[in-house]
C-alpha cells in the first residue's frame, strides 16, 4: 500500500453523511447563501414550510433527491438497485440534517464575524463530506451519485463534472428564488452560493487526491455486491 494507512469505505460513508449534514447546517446558520447543491431543496423548504410548518429542510432534501434520481435514470436510460439505496441515504441524511440544524441552533454567536466563520467551516465540512462519499461503495446521496454516474458515462474527471453540475444547480436555485419570492428578493442564493459554485468542485478534487495520497480505501464488510448492481 506504499505506506498509506487503511481507511475503511464503510467509515467513509458515515463520516461523509455526518460532515455533509453538519456543514450544511452551519451554512444555513451563516445565511450567506446555501451550497448550490442543496439550494434548490432549501428554497422548496422555505416555500412549503410557510404553510406547512411540519415540513423540514431534511424532508425537502430527500423529496428533491427522489426527483433527481428519476431524472438520472431517464438520462442514462437505465435503473440500478443502488439508486434505491441512494434514496435511503437521502432519507438518512435528511434526518441527520434536521438534527444538526437543531444542534447548531444552540451555538452562540450571531454577528457578521461568527456568520463568516460558520460559512467557511460549513463549506469545508461539506467538501470533505462529498469527498468521503466518493470513496465508498455504499450508495451516496443522489447529488454525489449523479455526478459519479455521469462522469463514468462521459469518461470525464469527476471534479470537472462536479463543477458543471454545481453551476447548473446554482442556476436552478436562482430561477426558483425568483419564482417563489420575486425578482427583488433573494432567498437561499446569495454571494456565498456563487463562491461555493466556483470553488467547490476543485476543492473536492484536491481533498479527494489528498485522501488517496495518504489512505488506502478498503472494504471492511463483504457488502459491495449489494450496492454495485
């Protein structure tokens, strides 16, 4: 293994789930704009929760991801059982996200400086979380699975596909913001969203390469066949 330490892919899945959820919760608290990946779902949450208080950000996430999985199946003209596992991950992520938002709500600090720190840490945690998902056989969220499947289909670098996907998602979020809240008011999509769209793909690529340089990702359990079909 060339001196690299063993990192089990199952642990990468758990870390990816937790880091991504906590990072997203911090970015929501910062209010500088959500990650362009979750911004569309966040806008749906803001709109629906106005008249359905029980509807949470986490619920909006797995509903939106279900639509994305259907779209991916149509574009690729195939359906894999791992797509169903991906939806299970989306539901689990939604539950963890709602819990993290509740926890983050108790963190003191609401000034501009604190918000900036929340944003930066949240962005980094989300990037680490996505990079972890790219190194596990367990079906990740629909967002990451979409990027992985398309990059394989087109034989393109995953960081490049991720950047293109992020920019498209950002555009969809802008359209939804205008449609839901009018042209004179931005919600969910702000300067932080644009910054994230421009640097997130490259940042995830660098983190992934660093992981591969220092760790050998191995499976601890013989379950890969269940997630590869």
